[in-house]
C-alpha cells in the first residue's frame, strides 16, 4: 500500500485547505478591488459631469472613463487568474507561452474581433459619438449607453438595448451636435392662402411656442409652381437634437389642421411632408 501513502503525501488535507484558502482570499481581494475601482469610476463620472460645462466634452470624458473601467476589469481578472495558478502549484509561464502560439493561430480566425477593436479605438479617439449622444447607427435611432472597444450599446425609442459590433457599423449619424435640418413641403391650392409665407410663419410660431424645438427661426421659402399640382411652399427648420422627432411626427399634421381650419384643404392626393434635409444613405427619409 505504499502508493496510497505517496498519494496522501501529495494530496494532504492541510495542503488542500491552505491552497483553497489562498484561492478564496485572492478572489475576495480581486472582487473588493473591482468594487472599489467601480465606485471610484462612478465618482469620477459624477465629478466630470459637474465640473465640465461643455456637453460634448463631458460626454467624451464619461465614455473614456467607462472604457478604462472595462479594461481594468479584465486586467484584474487576468492577474487574479495568474496568482491562482501559482497558488495551486502551476507555473503560468508555459501556459502564457503556449497561449501565445495558440493566440497566433486563433488570430487568423478572429479577424472580425480585431476589426471591431480597431474600429472601436478610432471611434473613441476621434470622438465620433459618446455616451449620451443621440445617434443613428445603421438606420437605428437611439441614445448611446456604452461605447466599448468591441461593441456599442444603443437604447432605441422603444426601450430596447441594441448591440452593434464596431466593425459592422457602416453609417453613424450624430444628432447631438448643432442641429437636425428638415425641409417641410406644403402643397397649396391655387387660391389659398393669400399670403402663404405669413400663414406658415404663424403656424410655426405657434408650434415653437408649444414644443420649443427650433434652434433658430425657420426659413420660409417662396411658393413654387409644379406641374403635378398648383403650388408648393418649402420651409427649412433646424430642430434641437433630441427633440427633432417632434418636428417629424407632429408638424405635418399641425400644418394640415391649420389649413383645414382656414378653409384651405390640401390639393387632392397630396400631403404635408417633413423629411431630413440631408438623409443618410440607407437611413431614414
């Protein structure tokens, strides 16, 4: 029974307890460190929000701070794993060397991951968008909740959280900067109204008084004569980012109702339209 004694020496209860205690201690310390760092990051974000007056700069700082927190999490996990291997009697050096060879082989099959990380790096460094920005990514409108090296998280108007791999983002429109430009086309009957520009300005003034959505006074153009129907009045409006959907959804109906109340119905088969002045290819009209 000599081999049993040898096995007992190799796997002694005292050794197992000691190693198990050390492993648990490493995990506990790593968890506490992660919680502390996360709270410090949260405090940093709150402080930045209070001290930085410029909205774009504040959002960019918030994005970078959250990214640093994500990187620190993986760093803590890596070093905790190395320490655990050492405590159980395994040398991590050969494992790391083997991982390098395996990583080289896996790298050829992980081209999409590399593309995502590289794209994420440039998105963050160039400040294309940041946490809190209202953006349209690949035709999906929403507010950015997180920008990571691999993926971007977007909360759409329905409350759904959308994930976009950074390498798969083909179009990204940022509506948070400056304004969102719309052109409103108002079809008119030949005889009505007598002064279309003044009529449109009155409707837009009432609309702004109620919703507060315009960056500046709308630009009302001249009446154009079309071969399809008598006349059309074009109006350009610059809407406040984040509130521009109100213009798109409510302004056409408001103009139509005002024309009806004035006794000037739209020409048959026509409607008031409101569309982006510079629509993105493949995006919303």
